[in-house]
């Protein structure tokens, strides 16, 4: 089992930056080969993929809407992963969730992920 807790959300003006963190407890990522990812869900919309990083940290994938602005990273020594968000836009406003799945394959679909955090609100004002 893996427990995930997000932090770092808040209110920021368009063009600003935020860094989200996701702390994991229970089984460690690197030891058990977990892929971790970030998803977001805006009111009235489905949960959508944002970014994912492989268990080794050597591979990353991003949604087209955030490429070049967001960076996912992980620090296995701290059992924590991060999402650095730059050049934020009002359309980035959503609840952001971290997620994890055991295995080496990265997926865009939220149904492929086994463990979820409770979410953190990000609001970008225009």
C-alpha cells in the first residue's frame, strides 16, 4: 500500500509559478517500482492527465497543454515527487492529484493508477 499526500496548491496570478509536492508513505517508490503521475480535475470536467515519471526517474511524459511549462520530478530519498508549474494560465485552475501505480509502464489514463492523494486546489487568476 502507498499513501499519498499533496501540498503546495494555492492562488496565483497568471504567469506565476507554483510547486506542488506529493509525499508518499508506506512502500517506497523506488524499491517497488512505482510510476507516479499528476492529474487534474476542473469543475464539471473529467480528470485529465498532466504528467508522469518512470520509477527510475529517467523518463517523463506530459500532456500537450503543459509541455514546456510544467516539470515533474521525484526524490526517492525523500519519498516525494514534485510538479513545478511555470507560466500558469487561468485554464490550469483545477484540483491537482498525485497518483501512483506499481510497474514500469507509464499511462495517460487515470484508470491505470492504483493509489491517489486527496488533491490540492490550484487557482490561477487572470
